[in-house]
C-alpha cells in the first residue's frame, strides 16, 4: 500500500480513535453481546477447531470473544502496529501485514472475518482482494463481512465520516463483487439494536417502527421498499465448490 492510507494508518488509532485503544470491560461486554447475537449464529455450523482468520483484526476483540466461545484456531492480521501491539499483549496470534501480502502466502481457512474492512479499498483493488480471500477459503467455508450500508437511512454520515472510506456498498453491489469471484451462496443481515435487556428491547421496537415509516416514504417515492436499512450490514458468503481455477 503506497498511497495516502499508509501514512494515515500508521497513526490512525492514536490520532483519530484514541477511545478505541483501550476498551473498558463494560464496552467489551457490550461488544461481546453484539458478537454473540450477530456472528455466532453465522458460524454455528462449524467445529470449534475450524481455522479462522480475522482480517483487519485491530486489537483482537472479536478474536478474544471467539476464544471465550470455545474456538481454538484463530489468526489475525492488521496493518496497524499500534493495534497489533495491544492484541499481542492479550496473547493473541496476530501479525502486522498488508492484507494482499498476507493472503499471498497464507494457508486456507474455514472462516474469514472482514469486519469494517472492505470499505477501505478502491474498486480496482477489491476484485483482487476478494479473489484472494475466496482462494484462501476451504470448500464449505465462508467469508463474513460487515461494512457500511449505502442504503442506510443516514448513510452519508458513515460514508463521509472517515477519510479512509473509499468504496461503499449496498447489498446489490456487494453481491456483484462476491458473485464474480465465485462465491455460491450470499446472505445479508441487518445489524440494528439487540433486544438483550429493557433498553435493547425498546430500541429494537423503535427501530422496527422507524424502518416501517421510512419504507412507507420509499414506497410512495419510488414504488418499492428497502430490505436493509441499518447503518451497517452483515454479509455471509459461502464457498460451496472449488473455482475452476483451483481444480
């Protein structure tokens, strides 16, 4: 990576996201509840010894959660030395590396997580990146993506709120990208509030009302509704068969 991102990423968290460098135990518990609700169901069909790669792992919060959930074979990679240093303090198996370089020499994985990751690449990089992720997933394995939703109700805030956001997807454009490299089954999910307590239940109900109202407006305006309206969305792309280039 030789463009402006390299300079930004060297000091990205210490300059722009200082509050993420040391996450409180309360915040960790909240994130764990989110992971438990949104991600565990997506990988429940895999054994706990499945090989898992976390691309853009940051300080390893997802990895820590998966370990606490019983998964034993995890590896993380991130371009940020600041974040990797924190992850190593937690005893995680992590590496400082560019995603392209890492995938070029890595083994195959059963599951690859790429959370808040693909939006940081130009379109001309994304085909190569997605092809590489696909080739490094074992048959029957999956890629789990979370990324800003171009169809979200307040999409502009997340799209333009970070200088390193270069490509924003909706479910249609992400389906195009994943399909063209060979993924066979592609499913999408909203993020949204988790009804884990009274506050969560209230937020969940209010969100359902808000998305209903918004879709009424959309129906009046363009004659159709939107299925995914949360600020981010989650995608699970499954590799059912070998690509012809891999045979």
